[in-house]
C-alpha cells in the first residue's frame, strides 16, 4: 500500500501537509513542501535522521520564542511583559481605574488577580503557613513579611526614639505616636486612634456584644483584655502591693485607691491609664502622652516632643553627625 509523504525543504519527512504548514507557522519552515511517493515504512536510519532533524527544529522553535519574550514595556514604570494583554492589565494600576469589585465589601481592584486574592479574606482560606509558628496568611507577601519577626532582624528604626521594627508598616504605625496624628475616628463618639485595629476594638464597646465569657462565673466582657484581668480575681494572684502596709490587690486600680489612705490623697495616678506617680509634676509630664501637646522642642531642627526623655533621645542623632 502506498501513501503520500511530504518532504520539507529541510529534508524532514512529514506524514501530511498540515504538519508542514504547522512548522511554517512556527517561523521555521518558510517554503512550500513537495509531495513524494514513498512506502509507508521507513528504515531505522531514516527514522534516526528524522528524529535528529525534529530535535533541531524544536530547538530552533525555542530560540524563536525566546527572541519574542518581553517585547511589551510599560511607559510608566518600564516593567516588561511577554503579552500585550498582560501589559494592558498592568497599565490599569497607573490609570487608577478599578473595574473589579468585591461582592462582599465593595472594595475595587485594578486587576482580576488582585480581586481573587482579596476574596480569600472573606472566605477565611489562608493557604500560606509559617513553618515557625503555624500562623497562616492569604498572601505569600504577607507570610514573607511575617517571617522577619522570627529572624530577629529589625531593619526599620525610629529616628525619634530609636525603637526598631521588623516591618516598615509597623514603623509607620509607631511614628503616629510621636506625630500625635490619630487618623482613625469612631463615628459614634468621635474618639480617635492611631491604629485601625484599636478603633475596631473600641467599636465593640458601642456594639454591646460581649464575646468573651468567664468559664468560672459566667461574667461576659467586650474585650479579651478585660476577661484576662477578671480571671486574675479567680486565680487568687494579687500582683499589686501597697508599699506602705504590704496589702496586695488583684488590680492596679484597687491598689491605687487604697494608697490614698496612707498618703491622704497625696499620691496621684493617671485617670486615663491608671499609672501611679508620687508627685504632681510627674503626673503632669505623663499626661502629655495622652494629649496632642508637644512642649519640648529641639533647638537644632525645630522638632517637638511630648517628654524630655524623647527630646534627649532625638538629640543623640545630631551629636552622632
């Protein structure tokens, strides 16, 4: 039985014309094929020759593909892409257009992939886990940032107080303390906070939800911190002692009230955080930490601070130069 075998210009024998056309479309075989009458069977030598030529053709094809890689560049940032579609999708980032919206919360994104990643937040799926502590994350980037905590490396330092952080975001949040800026405000009472997390915690007070219950007496609390303080009363531990008579208390607040018996109200404590002070001057200086006032100014750069300690820390920057 006979059939047509097509001979390509590179002398490769192919079973039909479509394969030749396919090769031509891959930018390798650019000339027309010639039909030859051949027996269906080929010798082993011919098969070896054909296999070697096919391998060379595949390598040439890969070479052509490599040459075509990363031909689309972003005019805004210079990033390269292998496909024009990927470039167009990327350019939405610079345009400010966010056509992909989350059905759960309404947040919009420039790219479909960013929306999919965001939706993991609502689904509760956290596929990326830390080998050190087991904490899980929705993004690989968040996991990598978290792993810096375990490494002990803290490359981000505060110029005002010298405190170091593993993450740039943590430093920025910390710097709000020095600036006095509290960008997160409660819509119900107007109280402001320097962290979004602190605002969310505060808003639980208005919600009336008491999600944390004591297993021993059933008393419920809005915040976990309040529950932990309460549990101390059941443990019998009294960590706060009176320096005058040695009497111990389970909470700092009760100890401070007791101290007034000995000092005839001469001991002062902060009504904001409960911290105790032996003099009014110490209390007044401490109160600046709860206000926006910054009375201590650097003579060299005009920066202002809430406490003299912060000012002295800052001035070390000038002495090192």
